[in-house]
């Protein structure tokens, strides 16, 4: 009742929606989110933009505007993390649209979100599985500066090691969001290499 928006997340299964990293800040603040896992839900929210005067907003698309200390902290951190964000963008290149600091995560190091003007990631997967050709839309990669892995990443001076960690964190974020990797064996080998050096 106190919200001016109805938040939702779409996923391929109820379990995927329930365990999505996108829910972390909402859990922390006690804000309810609709978990939508039927295939028809993607089309439903595409046409049902509001209900009872409240706008429906995906929590896995674009920026989320939950006011609080987190948002202020993110603005302060953007400056000190700017060189690192630039380096991450160079490493991931064509795989992503942008890299941002996020306040939507509390437990995860990183996540991917769809740009506000792009089709949702779950809708992209549904259409691709139906054999549809989609215009190339890339996700936005968001990192959690409070997470221990991101703090360690910030301190790595070896470019090759930094690059390995960035790619691994990005691929982890793709998997956590329900996506598939182009080369799963490469991901496993990378994780094993990093475990051996950790």
C-alpha cells in the first residue's frame, strides 16, 4: 500500500525467480515483489503497464529507484571505481552495453540487467528458443562495491589475473540470472584456475 510501484521479476521457473540476485535489496528493505514464472507472464507485463493506478516495474531491467543510504553510497563510490569500471568495460567489450556500480545487490558480487529501453532478458531467451532473430541487445553489468570479491578485484594489479576474474564474475552473473554460456567448459576451466591461485 505504501509503494507507488508494483515490482516484479520474470524468470523461467519459480525457483529461479525466488533465488534471483535482483531480489536482494528488496528482501533487505521488506518490499514485496511479484515472482512471475509462466511464459505468458512476459507478454502480460508487456501489455499491462499499470494496475490500480500503480506502475508495474521490472526489478531486472533498468535502474531501480529505491531511495536510501545505498543510493548515496553508490554515487560516492562511482568516482573511486571509475578507472576499474572502464577497465571492466574494455575487457568485456562487445558482451555488455555498460558497467555500473549497483545498490540492488547485498550478497552477490555482480549481476546483469537489461537496459531500460531493451527487451527483458527472459523475453529474449523465450524468443531465441522459438527460433526468432532478435536485434542485438546487450546486458548492463552491475557490480556490488561492498562485496569482498569486488574489493579484492579492485586491488589486483596483474592485468591478466584481473581479466580472468572479470570474465568469471560476468559469466557467474549470466548463470545466476538464468542465462546460458557460449562455452561452459571454458567457464569451468577458468574457475578451476582461479581456485588454484586463490
